[in-house]
């Protein structure tokens, strides 16, 4: 059965901390892995990863994929309160979503 | 661009009533997706269309749910009859092409409450 598992389920950190969010998957016909940020509304796209070992970076956020071990990590450095959200991982072929990691950044 | 447009934003209805949710994808996008999100089950793909044709509806929970895309700029998701367990946020998303490699852009969602 195809599945996407994210960990931890929730995380509380202080501003300035660095966090690592994990996404492991087992899906047939893997095409790509996507990370989304969801605040109180719709998910917004962060990264799409298709190749192992190539880091995608956007400001304080970065992500990397390991297709051999079937996981991805999302790193956020120097966290800010605006980073508080649920971070969702999704795997295509069929857009299976994990249940997300709820990140709370406290001042 | 206005982004993906969904209506209504909120819907409250009684059990047994028909509910129709609407979506206008981003102009030029070829793929359209309907999702349902609940606390218990997270974000679930219900159905997706490519070039107005349903490609995979395996996520549609049962026959009470149906979706159509009569043209490239409009899609509906219908629930008939609705039940309390259908209460959820329903998202529509669109993607630039039928490529497995493109990200999706989500609409603001419709919050459905069935009493």
C-alpha cells in the first residue's frame, strides 16, 4: 500500500532555532516529491524534488531527496514566528500527502 | 492572475441536500485536482482531470460524489445526498500541464458543514 509518513507530527521551537522535518514514502511509480506550507488556508508550494542528492534552497529553507532510502528532509534555519505552519509532503505519481508536521515557533 | 477561484467559500447544509462546489483553475493550466481535507484523514486526492478528461477518480469516496469539467475554465464537485461525514474543507488545485513534474496551485478552499 502506498504511503507517505511525516515526522515529527508536531514541533515547538524558539525563534532562531534550526529545524529538520522528515518525510518518508513508499509509492509505486515515484515521479517527484513536493513540500508545501499550510497556514490557516490553502497549501502553498515550497519545493519540488525529482533527483537524489540535489539540494533545493530558498532563503532559509532547503530540502533534499534520497531516492535510495525513500525520504526527504526539509530544513529551516534561523526560524521565525512566520514559519509557524503545517508543512506537508506529497509524493507523485498520484499526489499522496502525508499528514503533515505542525511547526510552532515561539518568540 | 487571480489564482484558482473556488465558490462558495463556506457552505452549511442539512443532511440529504445536494451540494455543488465550483472551481475555476488558473488560465492555461491543463490539470485540475479536487482534494478533501479533514483533521482525521489529512489531505486526500479525490479526482483529477487533464485537458477536461477525468484521469483518476479512485479517490472519490462513493457514488454520492461526482465531478465534472465541462470546459478548461470550470469544474464542479457535487455531493448528493450529503451526509455529516462529508464535512471538510474541499480544495481545488490546478497545474500547468499533465506533467508529473509540475507543482500545484491551490484555491482558497470551500469549508463544507453538513448538519
